C-alpha cells in the first residue's frame, strides 16, 4: 500500500515536471497577459497565479482521466483570475493595458488560447452572446489606439464593473 | 478572409512574442503545494471515516442497551402522571 502510493507519487511528480517544462512558458505568457505585466520584466504576479493553478492541476493529476492537463490548468487560471481580476485593474505596461480585466480574460482565452466561444462562456458563467460582445469590444478597443483612462482605485468594486472611461457600449 | 478575421489576427499578433522567462523552480514549488493539498484532502477524508465509524458504534451500543424494537408490555397500564 505504502509502496504503491510512493510509486504513484514519483510517477506523478515526473509527469508533472515534464508537463510544466513543456507548457509552462506558454501558460506564464497567458498569465502575464492577464495580470498586465510586461513580458520582458519580472512577472511576479503572473507566476503566483500560475503557481496556484498548477498546484490545483497537480492535486487532480491522478483523476484527470484523459483530460488534457494544459486545458485543465488554463481553466484553473481563468477561474482564479475571474475571482481576483479586480486586483489587476490598473495599467502596468502590458500589451492589453487598455482593457478591463474581464475583457483581457475573454481576449486571452478566445484569441491567444483559441478556446471556443461556448467553452469560454461556460468557464466564465456567461451567455455566449455576452462573450461575443465582450470580445468584439475588446478587439475594437485594442485597434482604436485610445489609451484607457486610468481609473481611481475604488473600494468594494467588482471585476465586472468597468471604469467610467471605458464603459461605453457594454450594458 | 473577412475584415473581422483580419482584425482578430492583428490583435492576436499584439499578444504574441517570446514567452517570459520561466523560473526553474516553478514546477517544484507547484508540485509541493499540490502535494500539500492532496495530503490535506486525505486527512479530511480520514477524519470523516473515523467520525462515521464512531457514530455507527455509538448507535449500536445505544440500540443494544435500549432495545427500541421491543414493544411495551400490554398487560399493565402506563403510569398516570400529571392528573
């Protein structure tokens, strides 16, 4: 019993390490796009987010049953960011600075990761039309070249609330 | 290729580029943390089983002593109280 558990643990650790070595860079890239940190400098917040998501994937490793660990980690990352997104509201010099955290999340899942609309909607608990609207808006904001108005830090705000400068067409 | 696809591609290109540097100990740290989550979960499950077992034993002892399935005697009236 003890031997079997030890063998299982070492196998899991080996597989997990190989997985992180292969997919870690791309996952960290996605996480840094979400937190808004520039990719060239220290990505401490993105690393912290990814660390939590990876730990959850590790804890689930033996029960993945054919599910792709990359997909699993990506969805953990999305769920974590959906909950904590409002911490990363202020622009920090990343590529998606002009967007709100939720727009960033939808854009990264849909365009950077290529997740299907339906799957994105299910992961975020939103209707598909809403995801499409957010994505369309995010793309047009990114192409318009207008920098986002820096919003004053608000207490008690949620990730869903958009700053006054960028509210626009979103209902 | 529609203009919408072109716009999407443009934004996609903005997000691409070289991946940020992955700290070499990230996998180890995440694995350690995941292992702690597993151990905690295992401990919680063990406590649950112990509690269930204790409840079953307690019920058994109570049932053996009180024997709630035996009928009260029918040839004596129950004592009258509060009359």
